């Protein structure tokens, strides 16, 4: 499947995230409790991460968003 996507010139998931971020209509947040649990530091994240937030902050952000994806 990966070869088919490359042959069809589909962007990688990371390339899609970068394009969406450049549109200024898309924000990416990292979950601070998950980062702590897995030992992930800010330096380990992709540069497109908007902010590191906890669940309460994320719920406030999500409540005002038109679309929210929790991955």
C-alpha cells in the first residue's frame, strides 16, 4: 500500500500535517500527561505542535473548535 501511495504521489501523513498547519486553520496539541507517562520531552515532538496541554485545557479548546480530532 505504501508503494501505491508513493506511486500515486500522495503525501505522507507528516507532510499532510505540515500542509494543514501552514493553512493556519489547524492546530496540533500534545497531551502533557501522556508525554509524562511515556517519557516524551518537548524536543521529541514535531515542530508543528502548537502547545502542550492537559486534559482540562484541551477540553476548553475543543469546546470552541468547529472540528476536534483526538488521536
